[in-house]
């Protein structure tokens, strides 16, 4: 089976099994919706190497959330943000894209 067809069949099969588990009362509807949204959003990432990076971040966040709940997610995202703020790429801050340059029009020179 082609690669894309196999991953699609796996996703559809997972959704069908999730619906059966929800109807049996094993999991909640919110869990099925969240899992489906995350699974479908994985197909949006265009670069294969980037999917590995997302997985490397996702699994520690899942571990933190399972151990500490929402507090663990918040702490994990805070630590990830602190790491990205400190990271430098080619001598420039990694998150510089999201910070605007100071305006030169108000300079009194």
C-alpha cells in the first residue's frame, strides 16, 4: 500500500476504534475529539524532519501533563518558550521574527 494511503487508513481505523471505545464508555468524547484533532494536524506539517522535532517536544509534554495535569502542560510550555527565547541561530535570536525592531523615527539624532 502506498505510504500516504497507509497512514490515512491507519487514521480512519483509529477514529473508528475510538468511536467504538467511546460508545462502550471506556473514554470520553473530549478525548476522542482531541486525539482526532492532533492526528489530523500531524498531516499538515510539510517537512518530515519537522515532524521528528514536533514528536520530540510532544512526548515530554504528554508525560508532564499525565503526571501533573494542566499545571504540567503550562510548566512544560513555559520551559519550551524559555529555551526558544535563549536559542540563537546564525548569531540572531531564534524568536526575533516575533519581536519588532525599535522605531528609528522618534530618535533625536
